[in-house]
C-alpha cells in the first residue's frame, strides 16, 4: 500500500485499509480503544487492483485511489472518499489515465491539500509523472504532465504543514522533488539530488511548513532522510528490506519522529529521534512476534494521542496492534491480534 493504511478518523476511531485480490477492505474500532468491526468492502462492488494509494486531509477524510480494469488490456484509475471509518465509503469514481488510455503504468500516490482536495499522481507511459486534482466545488481538473524522465514506478506524496502538496520520485541514481508554489497551483519540479536509492523504499512525512522529509534506503543499506534544499543524511542502518512507516509524536516532551520497519529477523523494529534532527542519532529496538515476509507496518496516533502500531500479513490475513504505554519512553503494550 502506498501511504499510511492505519488512520485515525474524524470521530477518533482507528481504521485500517487492507487490499484483497480484487478490492480494498476496511475495519474500524467500534469505539476508540475498543473492539474492531469485521472487514467490509470499500467503494461498492467494482473490481480494483492492488496496491491502493491512501491519503488523509486535515478534515480526517480518507482518500483512496486504485487501478481498475476497463476494456481488454487497459486500465483506469478510480477514487473513493471515506468520511468516517464506521460509515460506508463513497463508490469508486473514475478519474482517468495519465495517457488518456492504456495499461497500468505504476502504483498511484495521493495527497490531500489544505483545502481538502485530493491530488493523484502516477507514472506516465513515457517515464514522466501525471497528476489529476479535485476541483474545489466538485469534479476533477484535466490531467497535467508534471514532466520528469525515467521516473521509477514508486512515488511518495505528502502535504506539508503549510497545506501545500509535495511529491517525491526516484530516478536512476537520484531523487526528484515537486512542490506547489501556492494553494491550488500545479506542483513544479523544483529540485533533484544525486543519491543511490533502493527501489520500493520511499516514504514521505510532513515535518515542517517548509518541506516534508523523504525517507529511503540507499544501495549500501543505510536508511536516509532528505529534505529539499539540503543533502540526504544517513539516519541509521536499515532494519529490513522494505519501506519504513513514520509518524510524528511527543516523547518525553519532545517533538519526535518515530520510525518502524519489519526487520530481517521478522519482528518490528522501532527507532525515534527529535524531528528534523537526524544528527541526534537513533537506534532500533525490536518488538512483537516474528512476522511473515509479506507483513507490512503502519503507525498512527489514537484518540488519546498515543502512538499505535499495526502489522498486517496478506498471506495469513492477520492484523495485530500495539499501543504506547502511559509511561516515559517508548514502552509498548503486548501485541494483540484483532
């Protein structure tokens, strides 16, 4: 999944979005901190193909984007909005294709600007990036060509504290960064940086009004952080092969960035450091049981603003959660299956 799939809804309940073979399913808490509902299908009966992209705005509405088959050999992107985890999501609505028609071009990404408008990004057939955005009063703008060349399949979209949308993408030997110059503007390719990037490891997090932070693993296995305007910084050695999950939280009175990743041992590894102060150092601490190789990790804050971590393994269908204890440091409750 591209984006955080563990979310806190407008009503404080946590929800998760889990892809199946031809759908996205949602589960949610009945009450904050309570038992969980059974899974139900998102967006009606249309067939969609994983991986979905997820984004959440300041209004706490969740926006989902996925590919669906159209005619033989072709696909189109569809979008759904979920207002509250325990309500039914809106039906999937077609939003088109970056090349008008054609096959899938890569996993989509979505970010929601400060006015609640979804921005959908996807690799175009010729290697650039296409974007389509919601209009303020309903409907969708035309597809835009954001340029770029030889862009990898994976994109990472994020909305900064300013409400402006940013996009990161990897290219051979480097990274690209697009950013809106003002609300409603088309994001502009602003910066490129040379750095070796391991495919499938991009994850963006809003860390300041100026720019988001992109986390990725380089070819030597170092987990790195990059904020446009500076150089990438190695944070610590990657715990495992996949992307990290990231969330900002207050730990012992300090604004911190918490990272989580499935480690090579199969357990979940956590590391934290003061936000945007990578020089302070960080180290991994493992937690929970060993997980299957396909397990993914997500982080959020619950209705009481406590950190919550979730893991989901598609091969077993197992969803597990843990919460931070009400005590100093990053002590976690026992993991439980829900």
